[in-house]
C-alpha cells in the first residue's frame, strides 16, 4: 500500500466529519428514471406524488393484506431532525428512498435498512417569511432529483450523491412567492406551481428543462389582458388575485394533458373581486409541451371562503349510468364530491353532491355544474358571515385515493366544522398577509350536537352512494389516504398520533400503531427484495396544528393541544 | 390554503396586519437603494422610530406608549446619520410599556421604565408578530404571531407560552436618553426563524 493509499481513507473520514452528504453514500447502481418507467411504474416503486400519473394513490402490492396486516410491525425508523408539518410521501426507486422535510431538506436512505446515504440541507434566508413551512417531495428524472423550495427556487440534485446540479430562482420570496409541492416530471420537463395565495400573488404553473434548469414556459392561472378568461376579472384585481397552484398535478399520457388544481381567489370576500375569477378554484387542463390551457372546469366561481381546490382530480376510467368514460374525480374543499368527464378539449360536469354538511350550496346546476350559492353564507366586506364547512372545507389538500379493486374513493373528510370572518378592506402589500379580513377574526366553530369531526369515507363514484365511513369523535382528519391491492386503506391524520389500516371493502379498523407525532404525510407501499413495506412520515404542524389550536380552545369539546412535533420516517412490514 | 384560526382568544388587536408590516415591505422593494447602515443590526445609542401610522418615522418617547399596551412596532434609527435601519425585516422590533413590577429579574434590567423591546420576527417561521391578545393559557395579554399561533410573554423575556415557536424572541435592551427610547446594546438571542435539519 502506498502512502497515498494509506492517507486517502483517513482523509475521506475527516471530510465526512464536516460534510452533510457522505453518511453512507454515494449510491451505487441507481436506476435511472425514464418516461416509460413513470408512465408504467413497477409495482414495488413509488416515484410520483400519488405513485402514478393518474393520481389515484393506489398500490398494486398485496403481500400485506386484510388477513395479515394485524401482524404488521415497524422494521425501521429515521428521525429527520426537523419539527413542523412533514407532508411528503417517501419516494422509492428500486430500493432507494428519498424523503423531504420542512426547511428544504432531502435525505436519501436505504429503503430496506434505513441507513442514510446522503443529506441535502437548503440554507434558507434568515428573513424568509413562511406561512406554510413544508415540502411535499422530490420529483425524479434519469439520475436527478428535483426539489421545490420555500425560498422559491427549483433545485436539481444528483440522485447518487445529493450534489447540486442546477439551482433556478423562480420568483422573489420577498414578494410572497414560495414553493411547497413535489415537482411533476413529464418527458424531461420539471413542472411546478407557485404557492402564496394569501400574500398578494398571481398564481402560475411553470416548466423547466430537467437537464439545464432553463425555463421553458410559464402559464399564469389568472389570465392577463387579452387572454381568455380575463373578462371574468374587474379592473386590476387579476394582478393579485391569488389562484396559487400549490400541489402537484396529474397527467394523462394518452392525450398529453396535465390536470392541475388551482387555489382560491384573493382577498377572500368575493365582493372585493367581482366576477367569476377564472381560473381560481378550478382544474386546468394544460399541454405539457407549451403550457397552453386546453380547457378548464371551475368548481365554484367568485370564491369567497378560501376554498382552494389545489388537490388535482384523480383520473379514473369510470362506469356510470350505463357507460364507461374517462373521468376526473375530486372531493372538493367546497364540500362537493365532483364527478367530471375529461375530453381532449372539454371537461363536462357529470355529477356533484355534498359529502359533508354545508349551508353554502343550495344545489348544483345540472347543465353547467355551477353550484348555487346561498348568499346568506357568502362572505362579504364589512359584515360577519358564518358558513359550513369551515375555512378548511370538507377536505383540504390531503389527497383521497381510488382503489382499482373495490372501485371506491376514500376521502379524508372533516364534518361538523363551521367558520366565519368579517370582510375588511386591507391595503395590498406584496409579500405580506392579504386575506381581506383580520387573521385574528377568523373563527372555527363546532356545530351544536356534533358527535365527531374527522370522517374517513368510502364513496362509490358510480352511484354517488357512501359505502362506509369511520368517524373520529375527538379529532380532525388531516392526512392523505393511500389504498393497496391488499384492500388496505392507510391513513394517519388524527391528533392521537395513530397510523391506521382499514378494510377497503367494509371500513373495519384492522390495525393501528401510535407514532412519535401526528401524521400529515402521505403513506406509501413499496417492495425491496420481495418484501412489501408500508412507509409514512409522522410530523405534525401547519394546518393540522392550526385546527388543533382552535379545537383546544373551543368550549365543551374537551380536546387538548398536546400533539408533539418532530419528524420521523416509519417503515412497516409483516413479521415473517 | 388555510390560514390562522381561533377567534375565542381575541381581545385587543395590535393593528391590522397588512398595515403593520407595510414599512417592512417597502424596504424590500427598494433594498438596493437603501443608504449605508440601513441593513446593520440595531446599534447601541440608536433611537427607535415608529414603523407605521400617522407618526411613522418619528422618534418614540416613553410617553407615546400607553401603559399595558398595545405594543408599537418600531425601527432603529442612527441619530448621527438619521438612517433608519429598515433595509432588513430582521431589524423590526415591537415595544410595549408594562408595569415594572410584572417583569422578571432577567427582563427588568433590559427595560426602561417598564418598556421592553423584542424582535418582531417570530422564531418559528419568520412571520411578523402582530397581535396583543389574551394568552391561550392564562389571562394575561401576550405578543402573538397569527400565522401559526405562537405566543410570547413580554414580562418573561418573551419566552414561548403557546404554539410551535421553538425559542423566545430576541430581546433588545433599552434605556431612556434625552427623553427618547434608546437602544442600550445589541439583540440578546437569535433573530429570525429556525433553520431545519
């Protein structure tokens, strides 16, 4: 052995003491991610936000199933070292797991053992003002990862080492622009949408070249002068009208169409921004090649409730009313369960019904799909208005799931919450809260006689009937749902820190495990070396915590504000 | 997306939020043109000026503050150059006049006739501290960040009494000199939000 050979290991060890990216890496034998793999992912992998482009949140794995889930046990855990809301699904590519946490951290782990390969920590600016300090995951392409950051950059990392390959500024975080979503990768384009709807922004979706970070196109969700839909705005309201695109879109490769959910109008009271306000509270059908808006559907015009509809609709081939059609299914924050038909140039309304109590809607117009509003419950300037459901809606951003086995949709719903606020003219200052009311004036009220709050619901989209529901008497339900071919519905979301598995057909609670914190993260299923694993991040915060704060101060509800924070990845398997 | 909640604890509102942070946004837009010294942290012997309202930019005197609150938002100002240090939102402070007998032994020496000053930037996620409200637990009024409901007791060094904030607000020691509120030393404690990881 030469002197150089003697010195090198010691030098590397010393370097590792000061490096944040050398725990066990680099990763060897990484599986490059291609368009074909994203369109048809192997059953054991979870490489997109909801595993597949259709957004169904369905895993074909069934080694863990209704018969043996009672024997499911933790096999490894990993502390992220971060508090606040951990909302990202673990992303798994052939035995490599990538997790993201609040504050722009990415950690690469051995999905079988939990050993760390490398870690990337975003150095966020000291003066950053984050209303939603979270992150929802990394996108994959070839041998790269893509992270969207709260200081409004998109960063490409080497999947094997965590090294930064490119870093593109999107907009100025000082003006309320930030990013919280998992980038959607389509054929070499990294596509993200902006957050910041409460901060006086104009929403957008933007695509970057996956290799270089060069911007390819940008489509504003609020049309400017001369663009279709601009006539639905009054004066200059469009310049700061909200319409954030907080969440990852879904994709139909057959028609090359992205379906992207768009957020609420700003400020909140509708009479402060007269008009239908396209494309707020809508789903946009976008061409991934150029960002062109092919068509849209607006869930409700002139939003006044902060009911953004940012969770993209699921793409499901649906049999209903004697025909099979390509549907979009979206349990809305506005309390309506939407069934739509997607055509290349049109989105048609098929059906819509309330899935939780609402006093806002009198019905839905059969021809147009436009909800009929009760003006007594529509917030306006200068007057306090109460409405049900609450500001957090019937289902907030946490995603529903669709089972290809049962043909049912599983919804993380909240029932018996109402809310209200007094509309107030507030001067617009870009980058600062701009709600159209005082934040101190926003209320959450429990309906008299309420017996529960969170509801895990199973709906048949073919009939519009609720098949089963599981009620949570002492907790909201604020976590995404995943369903497997083993007929397991997996969800956290409650304030008792539990992670649960329900029977997809009956709703029977089959298994539960208390975790370190509350679970806002999205469960996944994956496989390594022939063994199926279930994984989820536990880490309470953001809106789940805000609801908890409100519940804890409600009289006679008896709910304490004692959910601990701190992120941990939990991985489970059935003991063999 | 969703926003802060909870009306039941509301009592006195410090000020409308957007108005409260108006000055801090203005300095962001023109940051490149800010005069030298405007982004320095508060310096010993700086005076404090109103950050908003009809008296924006005017030097704050003890009698300008109402005993028991509500608090006032302020910027440091170099009395020699007249430069207001508002090029960084991390320089914004919130001051409140309290009964000196209510202050704990660490807080009292930093105060001037019961007037205490703290960073206006929440230690949780960097939101501005904007409200003066009854505490979620207890009946005294506290400084509150409405973004994520963190509460800080100004009588006890702005220690966290509710919410997700991981640590107290940075304190700014004060004295009264020539009839004006004057900074007696640099911030005590870390300014701004936590970093993850």
